[in-house]
C-alpha cells in the first residue's frame, strides 16, 4: 500500500523534508507530472518545480515527455518526472542482505571452499583492469601507489602513506563492508591479491568490516634507498586472531 507522503499539518516544511517528500512521490507514483506532485503534496507549482530541478541537477530524477492522448494542443507538451537509480538509492536497498543470503546459501551447499573461491574470483575481477600497471611500476612504493589509484577508481577511496617500516595502504571506503563482516573471506582474498600484485608479503592491520575507520594494509618495502632513509623503530601490530 502506498505510503502517505503528504506533510503533516503544522509540521516543518524545510527544504530537505519537502524534497524528500517530492522524491518519495516520484518513486511511488512516477512518471508523474509536476502539477500532480503539487496537488498531492499541497505545494505551489513553483516550489515543486524548484525541487524537481534540484533532483535533476543531482542526477536523482529525470524528465520525459508525457504520452499524448488525442490531438496535440497548443503550448509545450506536458512533462513527467521519475526517479533515477541514484534517486531510488536515497531510500535504501536490500543488496547487502541479498549478498549475505546468497553467500550463506553457497556456504551451506558448497562449503567454505566455495565461498573462498567466490571471494578470489571477485577480487581478481575487481583488480584485473589495472593489474598490469601495478606490476609495471618500477619500485615497491610506486607499486603501492598504483594499487591505491586502482582501488580508488573502484570506489575504495584509497591512498598509499609512507611509514617508518614501509607503506600503509589505506582504504577509506568499502562498498561491501557489511557483507565482509559476515564473510571475512572477502577481506582475506583481497589481502592475498594485494600480496600477489605487489610481489611481497603484506599484513592487514585493520578493516572497516571489523569496525575500524579504514582498511589498512602494511606493505613492507625492500628498496635500499628507502631502508637507509627509514630505519625501522616500531613493530607492526599483528592482526587479531
């Protein structure tokens, strides 16, 4: 049953609240004309068009010409509005729950080996397009920087930070963090793929899936110039068992 999106009498009519109501109506009844939105929400036509224009600018809505019924009259054809995929995302989705359920099914019917195989296949596909650039980088620190750039392009907001004992590869976002919290095999496969790409042992120090603020991977550097400039004075924290 459609949710009543009209603003309660006397309630706050701030810009954000009104835009949310407009967007929800587009989701539930779109394609819909601006006049119909104004009538449903009891708003002025000017106010509705302002919010519709803002949603379009943000990529959350789109407009299309309304289908004609009978001969075309004078004036511009009516336009109808509906949400884009980005607009629907503001109301949430069940992708994480679906992914967890799918992996649980895979684990029950294929065992842990099937889950690990899926995790390896996923991360290999994620990094495949930039693997050659990472491998071709001339120095270990350059390889880590190339890997950070590749991860950023995949939505992980990554950067390589120099430390006393090597490089810290930090991922400030993880699109699959909620799924990885239930299935750490995803993080393990990612760490193994990093080691293979960089050609050295790496150590995962923190993960967003475990509640940390970033996924942090320690990459030791064997370059002589780096070792002369940074004598190790600290011990890398071991990952919790």
